[in-house]
């Protein structure tokens, strides 16, 4: 059951400090990536993994996508990325103006620096923590999938602790520990046990991260429906 009291305090609300420069992002540098993320967002929205629904989470938007931006060789805490803007779930299509670029993040100080016409997703600290695990991670998709989340252990997904909330230094620390999990790299996904329905997938390409999310959804539905027996 979704905990409305927790949602009221945290769901969709930024819980870290944001040093945000409100300025337009360069189309020549970032528009291609914004279009790619928007296309995958549309696909994931069609299957209910991202968006905004009056019947879910009291109508607050859910899910966010990101991808690394240059310089790819940057060190931890400075692996900049383009991410969907805060509370853009109600929009059917996103343009570059609906994205923010996170330039730095410090999970110990609980602070993010960003630029763009809208502030970054409230999950930006989580994205940064995942990018810090390896330079090869270029795309991160955070979806809300009740069927995957409820079956996360049967699907053999690593998970963060049930007491750890999204967008916090504790979540970033927990993600850092997940890399030691034997299935973390092979599954390229994990569940947030303390963030209702929260599933994160990642990959070198958008297609890889997106395909993993869709494959998990298919696997979860197969478990729910069970074997199909042909009638005589």
C-alpha cells in the first residue's frame, strides 16, 4: 500500500539543496539527447512506467530519465548529465526547455548544481550516485512499476533498504554499496525498497536502459499471469 504520509513529505519533492542557474541550454549541444530521452519517455509512458496519473500517488508526476553529457572523462561528482525537469510528468512531449543539466553533485553535502530553464528532477542525486559507479554508465531510467517492484525478489533485482528514501545522501550511499551485489552489473537494474514502485535501469545506450525496463515489465507480467494452458 502506498504510504500517503510519506508521499506528502517526499514524493516528487526535492530533498537536497539545488544551486540552479536558470538559463536556456544550448540546442547545438543538447537537443539531440533531449529528443532521444523524450522518445523513450513517450514509450515508457505508453506502458505506464512514467508520467502522471490522477489515480496514482495523488496525481503527482513520477519517473525520470537522464543521460551523460560531455566531458565523459570527468571524475566522480562532476559527471554532468541531462535529466528531465522536476514535475514534468504531466507533459505528453518534452522539449529541451523541459530538461535540466546537472553539472556537479555532492551527496555528502546533499547539494546539486544545475542549469536550464527548469530545475532538475528530485531524483538527480540518485542519478549522480549511479553515474559515479562507472564511466561506462551513460543512461539511467527511473520508472515506477508496481508489478516489477512487488516481484523484485523473484526477478532477482538488487535493492536498497526499505528505510532509505529517494534523493537523499543515504540513498546515494546505498547505491554505492550495491555495486558489490553479484547481480547488480548483470541485471543492470535495481529496486528502491523504500521508494514505492521505484525501479532504476541503466546502460551504455538509451536503447539498452529502456529495453531492460521493458523486459523486466514483460517478465513480471509473465509471473503474474502464469503459464497459459491450451483448452482441449
